[in-house]
């Protein structure tokens, strides 16, 4: 049991250091990290979707895609430090409401995180119907954020 606590403590330290590192990044770098992270999310979601449309989905591909989405769902909390919005004079699709209604934004992020975590569990089953249903819920959580907090392309 002690080793589990040590691993958890080490993980917390790493996350804290990473959070500080993101907060200290130049707005250009932070926005680039955010864009890259969401591109990874989008590519993983496309892979997941393509597999679920396939006659014979490949489980390892489903797992990898779901894990990538879950990781980026966790990472997204670090991507919106103060000064990385439209007021920074840097091109971004992030709306100012992210920072003016931060509590609501965190709620939407948390919903996406929950759906992503659930997707990683559902892909471990052999129930394609449940996977499709969860992928739809995950997509809905993603869209909810885009509707209020992201400028259209």
C-alpha cells in the first residue's frame, strides 16, 4: 500500500509542476499547446468514430483513441491560463467568456472529462451498441463547449 501512496504523491507533484509550467508559458506557446492538444483529441475522435462505423472494429484502435481523448480531457484544464485569451493579442478561437464565466467553463470541461473517462471503460466491453451510445454522449459534451466557448472557424 505504501508504494501506491508514493506513486500517487509523485504523480501529484508532476501535475503541480506541469501546471506551473503551463501558467508561466508565453501566450503564443500556451495557445499552440492548446491547439495541438485539441487536434490530438479530434484525430482520436475521428479514429474512434471510424472504428465504430466499421464492420469489424479493432479493439486496440478503440482503446488508443479513447485513452488519447481521456488524456487530453485531463490536460485541457491547463490550457486556459489567464492571459491566453483573445485579449492577449494572439489569434485564438477561444472566446473571452472562458475567463469571464470560468465556473461554467469548468463545468463543461468536467462533463467532457467524465464522458471521456467513461468512454475508456466502455471500449473495454464487447458491446458496440454501448460504445456508439457513449461516443455520441462524448461528442455531445465536446459540442457543448464549442457552442458557448469557441469562435466558429
